[in-house]
C-alpha cells in the first residue's frame, strides 16, 4: 500500500507537465523561446504563477532563460516533453481504438494519465496497440469480439474479476440505488 507515495517520486507534476508543454508549443511558434505572459495566457493562469513555476523548472534544469526573461526548454526538458507527448498519444490511441471512447474523452483522460505512467508501461501499451493494429487474425478477432461484448454482466458480482462485488455497478451506480455489499 505504499504506491501512493510514488506520486511524490514522479519527476513531473501535472502542473509542471503543462508548463513544459506550453513552452514547447510557444517555442514552436517563436523559434524555441516563450514569454511568461504567453505561457500564462495559454494556461489561463497569472504571470506570477508562471514565474514561480519557472523558478522551480529552472532549478531542476528543465528550462533555461535569456537576458530578456524568455524561457526555452533545456535538452532534458525537451526529452521529458517528448516522452509525455508519446505517452499521451499512446494512451489516446488505446482509449479510442481499443476501448472505443470518443476522441474528446480520450483526450481528457490521456492528459490526466500521461505523466503518471512509467516508461515501461507506456512501452508495453504501444506494443499492445501494435499487436491490435497488426494483421494477426487473433488480434482482429479479439477487437471484434470485445466490441460485440455485452457490457451487462449475466452474473453480476459472481465472476472471478469482480470477486463478489460487481465492478461495473460500482463504477457507474444507478441514481437512487443502494450500494452493493
């Protein structure tokens, strides 16, 4: 049960990831450099909040600044952004293609998860997606069968997966219904 402590060990918080991604986007428009005011505008926060975040990111050597207080990703910061974007893309692809979520929902959920999963998990997810996209007949059959699979369980709470408490019912309880034991 110590897993929750690993969140503190993550190299990147959700906020830091978005600051780095904003710098990356701005940098693509302005030759690699971004202004604090542009980052603030893009993120919908104050310039003061961005300035505080930049101090932390600079101490961690993820960004560099110039004499005009412009901000640019360091090589290590760029590596992190590339990894986050790759994880986001892999997650979004999985959520859309394998699970059938809308691109909008997949975009929201992949953004929430992208900086939390390990590189190994992301690699395995990409390998799984490569398998599903392959010409392998068992992969095609698996996807086809999953898409036809009836979400309503014929044995609520009695399957091996749920171990006596229906996971589907607990994930989306019906209004007014009492929780299952």
